C-alpha cells in the first residue's frame, strides 16, 4: 500500500529517534533562517504520523514545544544582540524584509501577544522572536508567551500528524479488506457468466435425431 509502507517504515524506527527528529525539525523551523533550509513543519507532520499511543503523543508534544521554545530564544538573543540591523542582513532579505516589517508591526500593535499569535503565522513565525529581541520587549515577558505558543503549536501539529497517520492506517485496512471482497465478487460474477454461456450454448445447439431402432 502506498500510504502504509512509509508509515510502517517510520514506525519501525526507534521511538526516541523519531521523537528526537521531530524536536530537531521544530528547532530548525523556529530558528532564524533555518526554517527555509529544513522543511520543519512538513517534516514534523510526517514524524507525528508515527504516533501510535497517548504516551508517545505527550512526549512528542513536550519535546517539540521545548525545542521550538529554544529556537525562539536563539532568535530573541540574536535580535537583542544585533538589533534592527538584522533586517538588512542577507538572511532576512532572502526571507523577505516585508515579513520582518510585518512581525515588527504585530509586536507594536499587540505587544507580547504578538509572540503567541506570530507562532501560527507562516514565515512571520521565524522572524517574530528576532524582531521581539530587537524591540524593547523584556525576555521575562517574551519567554512565557513563546513557551505557551510553542505548546499550542506543537499540540496542533502533532495532533494533525497523528490523526492523519491513524486515518491513513484505517483507510488502508478498510481498502485492504474491501479489495478481497471485490475480488471475490468479481470471480463469482465471471464464473457465473462463463457457466451461463456454457448452458446457453448447450441449449441452443441442434440436437441430433434419434436413431431408429433396428
């Protein structure tokens, strides 16, 4: 099956390795610039598809949230260290200076709430921590908002990935059973048609006259 095979291969990997990979992808997604080199969000969804029980779900959500918060913290300190000069760097220009401006405007309008909201906005998510560090936002206010946003973001994406994996396995199982039913019905229909044609041919064939008794 096309869906079941990659999921089975992923599920056969050691669980700690899958969780560590999910955390690494989240760290890359949330660290300034790395999210455009490593497909963090899509990779996280794929890794989360291997979740098969509540315990692994909780652990993966926690690890991903922690790694995302670390990525945000790195971005914040880069912004705090270099200030708004980051906007003119090659990395930000490659991402798009307009996204930096959008993050800065969001921070100006919403304050610390922008750190939480920005977590769910593509591209802006990567730049908001650095823009927050470049602003006057204090780290003790930044960190709780970042951690809460990371936890919600992690729960959402791991939940989507786990649900998709469970749905894919269910669909594959249903289609697997259905294929045998369809095959059985098809064989019965073909067999019935063949028998019907044979009987019809036999009934329509001219019968030989009986020989007269001598």
